[in-house]
């Protein structure tokens, strides 16, 4: 998969949506024997996420959750 980006302008005062698609890198699943979930755990240490929003409160909340 190649990198792709697109934008969609909804009109004045209605916002814009930007979509960026990046290729995935293979991730090794890590067995977490202390977890009760049957889903594999992934080591996301070192992964960086770029949060963009023109509303500071929304941006800060999403950054906090991530």
C-alpha cells in the first residue's frame, strides 16, 4: 500500500476533513499472560500519533486519550 492523502471541504463554517493513509508495518504480537483478554497485545512503545484539530480542547482531549 502506498501513502495517500485527500481532503474534503464541506463549505464555509462547515469544516474540512483530511484523510492520510500510510502503509502498515508488521507488528509482532506479544503474549501477555497476565491479561484476561483473548486478544493479542501489541507493543506500541515508540509509536507517534499526530493529532490535528482547530479546537484546542478537542485536540488536547484526543492527545490525552491516546
